[in-house]
């Protein structure tokens, strides 16, 4: 039995942790030493403090993917070797696109646009630009429709852990039944109706509604300032508890063996294109780029507020949560109790099985398991709600800025759409409705949209003008090599990723290869919902621009 990481494994882990810690400390020390923000001015809403802005941006990026998706993808794709394509994607895709979205957002906000249709139109004087920008509203709106549903699972399981409701279910099979009953996928001895999931979904939606209704400084920023410190506190406590667990008496292996599974490099995996694609996809997913969210949050900046240091600080905060905390909790503890072979099976079944079936079994076998279980699921809930609030913001900002609606009216309208569409997600969940939306909006769609962004910023608007825009009021001078990266490396990297995903995954997905024929009508329904949301958003953009043009002629 592998008792711990090899020399290569320890080296990869030490280098990754060290680099992230040093960069995070560097960024936040620079932020604290940088000049204070100017006094509040009139006009569009703005962030009340710089630390609140960074925490909100980090909360947007830090989500369920950091603690569930990342460790599963890393462990299944070469362990420590996965970090090579991961860091390549971070440097050549993630951070450059983070700066691009911050810059586009601030530029748009200065001109009264808080969503990407207006931002694209400013940078590309072509009628098509605003319609391409409509994806920056439709994509996050589609994602949050099912994301809120998943988020409600974490709130429900936090309650079930704290009250010990699932205690006594000591097998993954039993926990799987418990989870499916709660989700409404089946009626069983644990849940006889949909009332529990409807209750927790309603509560989740209400909390989201409250913070969005309060606005930027009094709502989203307050949520970030309260939620993010709690999230990191819970994450650090859980990580320390995992690292001090050793070899559990009832376990099949040990925590060092779990770290080995996570960090020992399998260099043979680097020759597979899929590993590079998965790494790039994880970077997109974890940083929330290609979704129009960062653009909207950055639109509430002033013209000379920094974007370079803030963007890098956001990225490093997210990486701390993902690599150090996310890579330490779920996989190592699963290996300790189930062994490497069983954990590999769990990982292949999906990250939801890891978080909602396997770990609840583990919590029943350790001291204070109810407390640590509740802490784990509350951590996931906080990570989820800071992301879902961000995902909803582009649609709200669009209605506020382009139609001049009051925030209350905009939030009410968007939440009416969310609640209506999520009813279909819940009702048809067992037929793969959610997974279908997730692929087209949360995977394929964001890569397409990010490709549009980088081409418009670097080639249409021009990398020289973009570089000047990026460095207005900058507290951090970006190395000039990134000019070349922004113009050539990132677009080429993007096109290769998009082409490979289209060839390897999208075509098969489009043709529904391997899908249950009985599920196909529901999958077409999910696609129809997605296309319908894009069409409605594009129509709303058209109406908004006609009103704008009519107003300018008067």
C-alpha cells in the first residue's frame, strides 16, 4: 500500500502550495499598501471598499468546482502531472482573460454599460457585436437556473448533517438512495415527496434574492465580507482536520496515501490531449471566465480604479481555495476510508457522488462528525451562494442600465424567470435535464464566449489600446510579454481548445451518442430552453438599442 507521495509528489505539492501562498501574500500586501479608493461619487452603483470588491470577485470565482470538481479532475488525470497543463492554462488563458474581463468591464461601466452587449459594442463598432455580447447574459442566466438547485442540496445536507438525519446510513449505496430521494429523482423510504427539496430550494432562492435586492455595496459586498472569511475559516479547519487524521481505525488506507493519489505525477498522461483539455476547462470553470460575470462586477469600478492587481489578487485567492484547500479535503479523506481503488471509482462516477454520498459516510466514522459534516456543507453553500449571486448579476445589470429599470423591478423580473425555469430542472432532473444545460451553457458555451472576448479585445479593439486601458490607474505593471500572449498565445490556445472540444465532445453530445432514447425528448427540451433564453436575450438587446437610438434622436 502506498504510504505517501513520492519525492516527485512532495515536490509538486510543495511547489504548487508555495507558489500560490507567496503570490497570494504578495497580492494582498500590495493591495493593503496601495492608495485608498476615492470618495463615493454619483451615477451608477459602486463598490464601497477595495477589499470588498476583491472578496466579491473571489466569491464569484470560488464555488462548488473548487472543492468538488478540481480534486476529482486532478486525481483522474495524472495527479501531480495534471498541474503542468493546469498551470499552463492558468498563465496563458486564465490570468490574461481575467485582466481582459476586468478591463472590458470597467471600460463599459464608465460608459454606462454593466453587461457585455454594451461592452462589446463599445469595442467593436459593428451591429453584430451587441448580439455576441448577449451570450454574456444568457450563459450565466442559464447556469444559475440549475446552479441554485445544486446549491440547495448543500444547504439541505448541512441541516441533515447537523441534525444527524442521515446518520446510520453507513454505505455509499444507502447514501445514494438518500440523495436521490432528496433531489426528487425517486421516491423512497427516506423521502416520500418533493417537499424537502422544494423547501430548501425556496430558502436558497430567497437568500439569493435578499442580497441581490440590496444592491452592490449593501448586498453583494456585505455577503462577500461575511461569507468569504467564514468559508476560508471552515476550509482551513477541515484541511487541518484531514491532515491530522492519519490512518483511521476504520479506514482502508491513510491520509498520506490520499495525498499520493492526488499529487504523485503520472507523466504518461501528459501525452493525452484530453488531459490538456480538462485542465483548460477546469481553469475556465474555476475562475468564472467566459461568463460575463467578472465584466459586470468590474463595471462598478471608477475609470482609474486598478484592474491589474485586483485581477491577479482575485485569481490567487481562488487558487488558494482550489489547490490548497480543495486539493486537501475531499480526495485524501476518501482514500483514507475507502482506499485508492474505491476512490478512483467514486471519482469516475462524478464529483457529486464524492461530496454527497462518500463524505457523509466518512463523517459518521470520525469524532464530532455531525459538526464537521455541517461545516463541510455550509462551506459548499457559501461557495455556492457567492457564485450564484454573481451569475444572476449580468441580467440584473442589463435591465438596470439598458432599460433604466429600478433595481427592485430588475431583480423581481430575473427571479421570476429563474423560479419558472428551475421548476423544469427539478421536475426533469432524473432524465439528465440539468447535465444537458450544464454542458452547453457551463462548458461549451463559456469557451465560445471567451474566444469572442479575446478576439474583440486583442484584435478588433487592438492590443495596444487594450493595454493602455488595462493600465489606467494600475497598481501593478503587467510584464510586457503578456502583450504577445494576449494577441497571439491566448487566442491560438483558445481556438485549439475550442476546436478539440468541438471534435472530441461537442459533436458526440450534439448527436446524443450513448444517451438513453427515453431521455432524449427531455434533453431536447433542455436545449430548447437554452436556445430560447439566448433568443429572448438577443431580442431584449435589440429592443434596448432601438430605445437608445430613439432617445438619442430626440
